[in-house]
């Protein structure tokens, strides 16, 4: 079996790690920031943040042309430090939260899927992360 391409996206938020963690994991907040651009949105979010817990975020084009559930099962949750999960197709993603004074560095590494170009995937995940940073800074 071919080794999955691993992609990393990262950003730093001007917010303490406790705020970043809460905003990253609260469904009402996820629905506000979880989209790559204004033409997309997340109309629903469920999150059971614990090892063995599951999450499901609905992502849809605002024009109704396309939508999908982004979901997974957590295999590691370490408060304010790390979240790791496995997607239904077996791909893995890990997000690390690193406090830097009153800021937080966020880095997510994930296994690319095979349908879309890895650079396209990186741009999409980076756009969502950048949207998260804007949102958490506006609510901090």
C-alpha cells in the first residue's frame, strides 16, 4: 500500500491557548469558523471531545450545490496540547497547540486523500485554519 502524503498547515493566533482550545472545540464556534471562504458554511457540528469520542461537522456550499460531513474518532486528546483523530477512511490528523506568551501556535498535520491534488487540499485546510485565527482573535 502506498504511503499517504502528509500535509501540515500552521498559524499563530493572538489568543491564549485556553481560548484557542475552547473555540476550536465548541460546536457553536465551529459553525462560525469552519469554512475555507464565505461561499461555504458549517450548518451543524457535533463534538464529543475525548479519546474514543466522535465529531461530525457538516460543510456545505452556501448555494446548496455540494456538501459533506467531515467526521472522525478521537484517538488522543490532551488538554490544551494535542488532538488526534482518525477519519472513517483510515486517514489520520493531529493538531498541536503550543502556547507562546499570550499567543498560540496551531499546527495540523493530516494524511492527504487521493481524489484531490495535495496542494489543493493544503490550501483548503490552510484557509479554514486562517478563518479560525480571524474568528478566535475577534472573540478573544
